[in-house]
C-alpha cells in the first residue's frame, strides 16, 4: 500500500483545518445581518424623491454600523431620523446608524427612514429596486426592494 494517499489526506486535513481557523478569526459570519420588510414608497407624480423603510436585525455578538446606501435608480440614498423640537417634528440626516449586538434598526413611516433623492426614473408600485447597504463589519449587501403605494 502506498503512503502517498495517506500523506495527501493529512495535507488536505491540515489545509482545511488551517483555513477554518483563519476564517473563524475573521469576525462574524455573513448571515448575522438580516433585512426584513423592505419597501419604498411610490413617489408622488412629478417628484424625484421618496422614502424607504425596512428592519435590519443584527444577530451577531458585536455591534454593527450601517455606513451608507446606494441605489442605481437614485442619485443618492440618505439615512434620516425624525425628532421633536418643541412642538415641531423635524428631520435630520444621519451619517451612520449603529445596530447593537442582538438588536434591530427599525425604519418606518414617522421614524427613521431612507430618502431616495434624484430619482432617475419614475418608480411605480409593483416594481422592485436594487438597494445596496454598506456595513462596517458585514460589508456590502444588495437587496431587491418592492415599491408600494402608501
């Protein structure tokens, strides 16, 4: 019996073990970020902006940061937060959102939301739009987001 097959198996086992250990040290698995309930509001006729909503869940053991977004159908996608000032509701742009470990970021009408600015085409209910999210640890994720009537 030749020793070559056993040596090959040992080498393969060592390589796989080393690769597994190296990947284990690279941080959270990619499925720690889960996006649910995404939708974009159908814009009013003649308007080149609209809002978007979703829930972003961080199932990881460390906080995650949403750094930015992109959509091929808009010149820009901004993160906005609603807040009270006196008896007025106001909106401010957010540079980033931190999502705690085992926490959620809820973007909903009347609260935190996405603003799609400079729409490159009219968006109609029933269509889907590609949306890219950029996370500090999880990297870039792309989702299909339906357009809905409010």
